[in-house]
C-alpha cells in the first residue's frame, strides 16, 4: 500500500481542537427562538442588505443578514470585486490609524448607554480565541455561506449571521451598516431588545434534562 493511515500513536499525540468560546458563537445545545423581523437596512441599484430573522439564545442572539447583490450596470470585474468584498478577509488596507477602505462591509450595534460593538478589525482566525469572555458587547461574523436562489445568474446572496453577545438590554438599540463600495451609506435601524430577551427565554434545548 502506498498511502497508509496514520498510526494510533500519531493520532493520540494530536492536540484536541478547542471549541468555540460561548462569547464567539451560539450554544451548541440550544435551538434558539426565531423572530421574524423583516428589516430592510439598505437598498441601492446593486445591493440590498436585509435582516429577515433574528434567532435568540440564552447567551446572545444571531442577527441573520442577507447580502443580496446584482450586477445591473456594473462591469464583470467590478461586480466580482463587489461580491468578494462581502468577505472581510478579502479586503486589504484595514489597519489602525487609517481610514477604513470603501470596500469593507461593516456592521455595528449601539445601545442606549452609548456602548457599541462593530465587526471592524475582527480576527477571522478562530485558533487561539480566549475562552474567558472579553468585555461585552461583542459582534462576531459567523459566515454561513451562499443561499441558493432562482433567477438572475448575475446575482449573489451570502447569508451572514452576526452573533451579538451577550443578550442586549431589554430596550431599543441600534443596528448599523455601511458599505461605500456597494453604495451603502451609514444606515441605522432600531431593534427591540425587550422582544429579543423575551424570545431568548423560549430557546429550547436539544436534549432536555
């Protein structure tokens, strides 16, 4: 045999992969309670950003963002560049002390007390994440992939869940988005923190005790 499986000793010496900390992702043992929001954050000739649903868990909530793009009047190269800039690891020039690049898609939340969290500067490398929770609030990208839709072959529809940790205060707070390359100026909508906290109480465990 040319290709052989690794030995049992080699397997046993591999360090176990650390699990994602609670502050970085939803709990694996919960279903979450889905709220229909139907919010439209932004619409331009080439981009629509919407939040059709929010999924509340005991430790935080997923803000499910649809990023819908179409070529429309863009050249093929410009449209490809727009689609790639949905993903922050494809965007260069993000560093301290410099203006944010126009092709960086960014989200953020701001609470009534002025505290806020944004996706700017977030590390996408999940290795080495501290298990101890950092100061909240935190807003993390959780890339879910591409949603398949019928219709125009020149359209794209990435679904980007945003994990907000911990649960927001039970009051109205702001969700913001900005994406200059997509023609999206700073856009802010209000979310009902009380409704999210209430929904979190209905988040059912997969394995009840």
